[in-house]
């Protein structure tokens, strides 16, 4: 079972403006910002503003319109960062084995260089 949402997680604090972030895109439902410890020349995190612990929680509970909006925005943000033509990578870590560190759904967007094969 998914853990309850922790309103003190670091991305909740970012959404409340309690911690600064390097915003790439924001609208009513979505925030995209640069990862503080980038693993590629472009490393952006895209999060829904709703309180979802993980991709699993989002897929199970979010209204279809929120899911559609989120998926479209991830694609638009990648296009706006000029990542589509060279290519890029999306990643969502989920839970313990997935090594998810922050319990608010985030999609990692990596690009800006050839990334090599997927890591185990
Ligand atoms: P996870 O392992 O949960 O998928 O990844 C969490 C990501 O959040 C990591 O890549 C980490 O560098 C990033 N991160 C953690 N704290 C902060 C923060 O305060 N600001 C930003 N911009 N990124 C953070």
C-alpha cells in the first residue's frame, strides 16, 4: 500500500515557496525545475502540484484530466528545452527498490549529451 502523503517533503516545501527552485515551467497544475544535483547537462524534475506520493499513487488516484495534462506538459517541456531532436530520457523512481528519495511524484528529464545505456 502507498504511504500517506508527507506534507513536509522537500518538493511540498518547494511548491509552497519555502525553498527556492530554478523554475523551467509552471502552470496551475505542474511545476518543472532544475535538479539541485544534476546527473546530465539538462536534468529537470517535473512534478504535479497535487499531493501524489509516486507515479503509482498518481496513476491510481489522479483524475484522467490531471494525468493527461501532466503527460502532455512533460512532452512540451522537453520540446521547449530542445531535447526532442537530439533525444532525451524520462525516469520515475518509485518506492524502495526504485530508490525514490523524495515522496512526491517527480519525473526526471535527462538530456544534453548522449546518455548511454540505461543503468540497472
Ligand atoms: P529520486 O531519487 O527521489 O527520484 O530523486 C530526487 C531528486 O531530487 C534527486 O535527483 C535530487 O538531486 C533532487 N533534489 C533533492 N532535493 C532537492 C532540492 O531541494 N531542490 C532540487 N532542485 N532538487 C532536489
